[in-house]
C-alpha cells in the first residue's frame, strides 16, 4: 500500500523501524514525517523501549507514534496478560511529547492530535488513543476474540448495518 513502508505486527519492531526512518530523513535533510501505529498489547515487547530511548535521544520531532490503547490483546485483557498502564509516563520518561486522545475512535480528535504533533518541535510525539475495540458493532465491541476473528457473511452484513445506523 503506498505510504505504508512496513507491517511489523506484534513483534514490537514498529517503533524501532520508525526511528530508523525518521533518523534517515533527518540525516538526508528530508522534511517528511514518520508515523507508527502500535497496539497497547504490543508495548510488552522490549524493543519498543529501545526505540523510544533512541527517538528521545535523537530528538526525532519528525516521528509520531500512535498507541491504540484499547486494553485488549490477542490473549485477553492487557491488565491480565501484561499491564500497559502508565504508557503516558513511560513515553515522557524517554523524552516524548505526549498527547492523550480520550476518544481515539473520533477521527476529528485524532486529526487535531496529529496537527499538534506536526507543529511540535524538539521531541518525538506519542499520541495515546484511548479506543474501544470493535466500536459500533454490538457483537464485537470490547471482545478480545475479535483481535483475530473472521466474520461470517451473516456477521458481516449485521456489522455493516449497525455501522450504517450509527453514521445515519
């Protein structure tokens, strides 16, 4: 997909790869920004913290990391599998400017956060998007099993109908 350079999945390599891309842009005098999206469950991987440390050290203000904080991961609730509390403080400790988006399912709030991130100079930015997994679809909302679930045709039709009702 144009503009998407890497899909790192749950291994926790997204932040480190993004740091490399943002650092390369700085070294080459390029003005593009690097955006990374990770899940809160993925934050249990140690390589994320190495990437965060490097991003802060190099003051990569052209890097924006978004954390989808829905408190669910493939194995269940993050509070039970590997707690991801205090991510805001962890990113701040590594030198990030942190923006909490309290309704991360609201695209308008996310756009505002990304505008703020683009304008912020001197430090990388972490956008912590507090989201609801499966929002707007009654049988998927806040259900960890849909992290990797596959819908039947009937479920797909029901999901589309529910989303159309919300958007009407």
